[in-house]
């Protein structure tokens, strides 16, 4: 099965195949260094590829995969996915405040925003402020 991803999405979600492709290609990619840097960060922090965006919690049933506490209704949460058998499978949520403990880095905002397609400009700004 072939899985097509944007180069930046591949760097974030499937770093090994992207790095291999970068080694094997002689194509001149304008953002090659940033792709390689993002892919290496994904390899260095094994949970970063699980990030699938952020959203406001619609209820209080979900529990954080880091602290195991309920995620309060209306609070920010980071969606997680796992890559299994050639597809991405939903994998739960993490409190925004638990991001450093779970991902072992606080540098997650670019990834979270990339995969949060449904957020408005105001929500994106609110999320940025919440991460500060």
C-alpha cells in the first residue's frame, strides 16, 4: 500500500522513510534542511509523531495518557494517533499542560498547529497563548 504525505507531514509523522528518501534522492528540495531537522526531532522524541492536532474537549470523559486524570470539558487537549499497519489510528489525548512530560519536549506547537486544520485564526492564537 502507498501512503502519500506532504513532505513536512512525513517529517513529523513518518521520519524514518522521509530521511531515507532524502538520502536516496538527488532532487533539490528548497526546505530540505528544515525537513531533515523536523524528522530528526521526531526520531529523538519517540512520541512526537503521535501528535494529531489540538481541540477543546467536548466533554469530560477522556483521560490524559500522561497523568491519567480526566480532561475537563472546554479545556485544550492534544489528539494522539498511532501508525499501525499502514494507517493512523486514534490513540487518545494529552492535557496541553502535560505535553512536556508526555512528549519529553516542550517544542510541540508547530506540529500541533499543522495538524489542527479546523481551528480558526482566533483559536490558533488562543492555543499559542496557552502554550506560553
